[in-house]
C-alpha cells in the first residue's frame, strides 16, 4: 500500500496529532501540538515550518514536526526550552512511516538533518540511520545530557525508605530544621489570578538563584513561560509549587503532570534562605504531592545536578542524531 506524505499546518493536522499521540513511543508534553505551536508563535521568526504527515490507506501513521533553519532541517523548537523531541509514530506504524518520510525528506533542500534530544526508546534512533546510510549519507549519534528519573512508590514513607541511607537522613534532617526554624507552607498555583501572581514570584526566584538562570530568563522566554503556563493550566497539567517561609515566597518550581509522570521543568529559590535548603525541599515536597496523586515517575529532566540523585534520580540518556549529505 502506497504511503502519502503531505505538508500540513497546525490547524490541518491538530486533531490527528492529538488522536495518535497517546499511542506513540514518545508521548510527552514537549511533543504536543500546543507546545510546538506556542513555541512557534513566540520564536518562529524567519524559519520555515515543515510539518509533514504520513498516511497509508487513508490512515495517519505519523507526523514529522520539522522546520528549515538555514541549511538545517530540524525539529520545531529549541533544546533550551524543550527537553525531548521526536517524530509522532503510533505503535505498529514504524515500518510504514520511516521509509515514506525518508523518501520525502531526502528530496528536500537541506545540508544537515539535525534531530536533537531523542529519548533512548525512540524508534527514530533505530529506523532512520539505516535509511540514510543506504543513500550514502553520514550519520552521527551521540549521547546528549542525561534526564534523571525517580520511580515513585505508593507512599511517602516508602519513598524515603528507598533513598540511600545518607540521602534519607539528610532529607529528614532538613525537613525537621524547616519545621523547627520557620513557619512555612507549600501551595500549588494552577489557574487564574493566583497563577499570574505566583508566576511573577517564580521569575524573581529563578533569576535570583543562579547567574546562568538570570541570563537564561530573557523577556522573550518569560513570555513563552507565561504562554505555556496558560496553555497547560487550561489542560489541567500545570503545577507551580511555591514554598513560603515566614510569609515570604522562598522557592518555586514548575512541574507538568502528564501521562502519569511529573516533569520538573524549571525552578528557583531565594539565596537568603539557603540555610533552610528551600530549593531542595520544595522539590521534595512536590514529589510528595506527586506520590499522593498516584503518579509513578518523577522526571527531573535534563541536567546532572546533585540534588536529583539525592532525591532518588537515576540517569536516562537522550541522544542527538545528525544526518549530513
């Protein structure tokens, strides 16, 4: 049966995208149509979108959310704001999708096909390289940053027992000190005016926490964060956890509650509260909320910061795939 590749717009493929996504090997907030469209509306600029659909016998068997950026063909988005990328291929459709996609893509005008931040389980890493190599193209696969994940048990007590002895002792000690030396509460801002006000607190805390985070959070990225917060809160998956100490917002972190996983997107804290370990404890309390909600995985996303391993994270790599003519 002959596969048909079509160029799409967000509007023309939106319904099909949402329909197939739950059955794809890579199903994460970063490959949803609304995430990609929000990024495009903020940063698309002079780039040319190339959203391709592949159908076989009238059935949608995959989507390639791509764009032309100079001489490169790459995924929509950028790795500074999205932790995972991939093609959207439902289970059982890989044998139809990849040959048809490659047959179309190799005829496009590009020098490098740049596919960053592919999850370790992505079928793209298995099925695309042989097709490119058979056409005499150069293929490179390298490990990108790790994305530590913590498996979540059924209770907070079981989670603590699963930590290394030293980490369990330190976390309990820090929690006792926070209880002993302050009045505190953690709350989740998810919608409405509470969300708008807490986002302002979050930006302040993020910029205060580290010089590189202050440089990262430009006005353009702040607008993107606000747009994503609104989009994801409408879908019920946005969580902004604020830890208040003696009435002052001392730490904040953004999580997405997606597909049974909590994903820790970004965080910040007020260094003047460092002695109370507010940054680490706000994340730990967010994990406690995830456990209470029955979630099974807490994904710390990219980066190998020590606290991720202190809270039970285990490395899971992502990979960059490049194909050069």
